[in-house]
C-alpha cells in the first residue's frame, strides 16, 4: 500500500526578521527544504500552503508557486489556525496516497512581528472570538486560554507553578537551538513573577509573536538515508468558540489522537518523541493529558521531573516550542515537525536526544482547543 | 425583572443556545428568542490586564467569565467581583465600554 515520507522539514530562524515578508519567509523555508531533500523545483508536483495574516489573499498557494518558481499539478491553501501545519501534512499525505502527487511541498511563513503592530496582531487574533458573544467583551486569545487554564487548575489541583515548569522546559530547550526567538533561560520563580496578562496566565506562560517560515517535503519515496513515514493521521473538530466548547475542553485532542494511533496500529506508549502544540503553558498541559501522555494535572510535574528533557524518556518539543522558539502563525507549529524530523532521523547535531525512538506523535490545535490534528510517524532507514 | 440576556430556543426540539442563529443547530428547526433569567453558575473566570484595544485599556483590570445559565447555555460575560468556580451568579445586560454586555455578580 502506498504511503508518504517526510523527506525534509525545515524552518527559518524565528524572531524579528527585518525586511521579511510572508513570501520571503515561505521561500526561505522552501529553499532550505529542497536543499535538505536534495531536490529541484521541477521535482515538486504538489503544493499545500497555509495562510498569512500579513498577506491575506484568495489564492496564496499559486501566488507563492509563481514567486518561487514551481508549476504544481495540485495546489491549494489550508486554514485551520494552529492546526494548519498538521492539517496540511494530512492532506498532502492523502494527495500522495491517492496518486495525485508524488512530491508535495508544504509551506507557510509570516512576518507577524514586523509586518503589523502589536495592537493589530492582538486585535486580529482576538477575532478568534465570536463576533457577538465574545470579542465585543474585550476578550483576547490569552483571555480565552486563561479561562481554560483557571478551569484546568480548579479541576485537576495543578498549580500555576506546575504550568510554569512547561515554560521553563521550553526555554531550556530553546537556549540550545540556533534560530530561537527567545533563548535566555529562566526559572519557575521568573515565570510566576512575570507580568500578568490574564490570570492565571503571565507573560512567560504565553508564546511570543514572531516572524518566521517553515516547509516540509512529503514524498511517495523514502529517499536516501533515514526518513519519517506517516503511519496514521486524524482530525477532530468539537467547536469553534470557547463558549460552545465541551466541558472536557481538550476532548478533540482525545478523539483525534486515539483515531490516529488506531490507524497507525500503535498506542501512545509506543511513542518515543512528542511534538505538541504549545501556544500557552496550559495548552501544552491540556494536550499532553488529553493524549494520554500525562495523568490529569500532572504534565507540569512530569516536566519538572525531567521526563520531557532531551535526556528524558519522552523528549518533547526539543527546539523550544511556540513558547520559546517562537510563534509566527502557521509555520510556528511546523517548527515542531522540523524538530521531530531532525531528531528522529539523526540530523539534530549537538542537541540530539539521548534515545533513538522509532515513533513520534505530532499534535496541532487550532482556535481555542477547537480543531485538532494528530499525526503518527515511524522512523525508516 | 428580565436580565435582558437574549437566548434562542428551537420551536421543534426545544434545544436552547446563546449565539444568534437562523436555525436550530440540532435539527434545523425555527428558533424563537427569549430572555434568560440571569441566574447562572460560574464555570471559569479570568482577570484581564492586557486589553485588546484603547477602549478596554481604560477598564483594566477587568474580569471575564464563562457563566452557565440555568436555561442551559454557557455564555461569556463580565464579572463584577472575585467568585469561586461553581458558585451562583446573577447577571443582566449593562452598558460597559459603550456597548451592552452581560455583567454577572456573585449571588
Ligand atoms: Zn431543533
């Protein structure tokens, strides 16, 4: 049966990249992926791109194709908020397995930091809220996640210090990753003392807004050397707005991960590397617990105990995640995939993890825990 | 006294919800509007100190809550004072930041 393989997954540096644009960042990442895969523009016959709030367009995929110089046989954009990166890979996998394309370039990029004012970014993102029932109340994305966080702490007995452990871990990882937006290590006390944004979330519980790009090449052939085979993918969409979310806020992650693992014929216990969406510390806690990695309320303590470290039993977001490598929209979550590919195929260099896991899980979340996409991958060599 | 908080209810299946819709999200039936009592239970709350715009910057810090109305729907609202999750609230539409917003107080 046909399958798809990750031939390359690359990101640009994230952070303040003066003079960048959505197209320049997409192009930088795409060129890096082509180079890493040893492929030419003419090899690419499928193109899936994300969206860019700094470059809204009806047809971003073909705008990019023309600019970058490819003429794909199959192309379109995907919009699923933070779930877009994983959703693009899922549809690229379907295009390959159906025979519609053999080499699909999946790409996104955005100058979200330098391309718009902070207020404009906050306001654009606040439109994730309902236009009648939520956004007019002066709610922001951190406020939506803060409502989830307050409920999470109430239900599980976890503390703000437990959540802070996840931020500390992501920063420790980012401190050794070239290209990370935020790399200065900090402590749990620093997180707890950082500026309040929306209780219980402080500044250091929140990801930064960055410029950056990411690209993945998915292929019908494994290519030379080690690569990653997609062995299971699934989605779940339980709601759009927080007001209509289920009581179990991360229910969608439970559904999509169970389905993806079942399709892969694996269990969460088989996974040896974790790539999990982490827009806020509480996002990461809720998702790790919904995936069945951590017991309810225990994700922070697992992090504190070293379980998710490079040298730990289950390395997590070893590039630093959205919380510290940075968040530039769609490509933000593609960095999780780039790191998974690098770690799983022995390309991580000085920051290589201690173990050599055979399987990795990648989970993306869009909206306010609204849209979930899970991919399960297996190392092949 | 009415809370002024508008809800919708399906004439066919009695499903009740808060976001304005043209048809019932369960069965497609025709909705009728009605006013909530204003009695609710606190599902979650946050104190916002980073406002989205100039209007709300003048109000920080302010509390935003998810309130479970006794009629069933969960709505987002402002909250006057600190309250424990699970505690009873009473709310009504009030003028905040130049617009009508549901405001709840500990009951
Ligand atoms: Zn109905």
